[in-house]
């Protein structure tokens, strides 16, 4: 296992979700509405359904949530360096 395993470089990453909790909940509601339908083939036009889901995700605050998480990730990388995903082979 030591040959192929490596430490997970983001195990100490902490994302501050206090400012985005409501938007995350709104995103979860949108996904809960569409994912089961798409996963089980219960829509007549999957492309149109995905497009509608994407519009609703944007309206629910997707870009704000993504930016907040990216900010925390950027700060983590700045403090800890860019993770090395090689296995030393």
C-alpha cells in the first residue's frame, strides 16, 4: 500500500460555509428536484432539463458558493503550497 498510497493534501482544508449556508441549501434543493428525474430517465428532453437545472442553480447562488469555496482553497494553497499528487515513482 505504501507504494501506491499518498497523503491526501486537502485533509486540513477548512471551508467557511457560514456566509453561504443558505445558498448551499438552495442548491441542494435544485439538485434534489432534478437529479432523480435525470438519473432514472424520467424526462422527455434531458438536454433541456439539464439546461433548466443549470439556470436554477445559477439563480440559487451557484457562482457565489463556488467563489467562496475557491477563496478558501486559494488561501489554503497559498499557505501550504500546491499539493503534490505524484506517488514518488
